């Protein structure tokens, strides 16, 4: 499960970080604080993807083992 979770985490982390950075860059109120918020968005994307990737990898393994 760890290998599948690691692969899912890499993809999901990148997507979450990208979404958060795009929000920071496009919202004018957040753009001024970008130097502080973008590293924070990277941390949130990294740690936020861990539980989601564990859930997704369990679902993937459950689907592949039942067949």
C-alpha cells in the first residue's frame, strides 16, 4: 500500500499546491502577500495530500484485489 500511496501522494500534492498557488496569484487581496503565502500553500498541499492519498490508495487496492 505504501508504494501506491506514495505515487498518489506525489500527483495529488502537486495538484493541491498548484490550485492553492493559482488562487493566491489570481486573488488581488492575496497577491500582495504572495511571498509569505506561497510557501505556506506548499506546506498545506504537502500535508493535506497525505490523508487523501491514503484513502485513495486503499480504494485502489480494494478494487484491484477483489477481481
